[in-house]
């Protein structure tokens, strides 16, 4: 084999290896992008659920306070009617 043939074979093999590496890198980058999107979506969903939970807790406390106020009104009305 002369040097030109060895060089040509080396270039062809190097090109093939570079193509395979580029394809693999593209797949890895695509997977990383999808995983990043999934993580972002999960974080925004978690934040939304936390806000909803906080709102529900506030609504529950408001309802409890209204119920206590209503009970107090009933007690006051009952006491006023007593001799």
C-alpha cells in the first residue's frame, strides 16, 4: 500500500466515524432537550398545585371563621331571648 491509499482509507474511516459521532450527539442533544422540557413542565405543574393547595387552605379557614361567627350570632340571639 502506498501512502496515498492509506491516507484515503484513513479519511474515509474518519468521515464515517465523524458521521456516527454527529448522529449520536444529535440524539443525545434531542433527549436532553426533551428531558429539560419535561422537568420544566413538572416544575410549573408543581408550582400550580402548590398555589391551588394554598388557596384551598385559605378558603377552608375562611369558611371555618364564617361558621364560628354564625355560631356566635346564634348564641347571642339565644342569650338575648333568655330571661
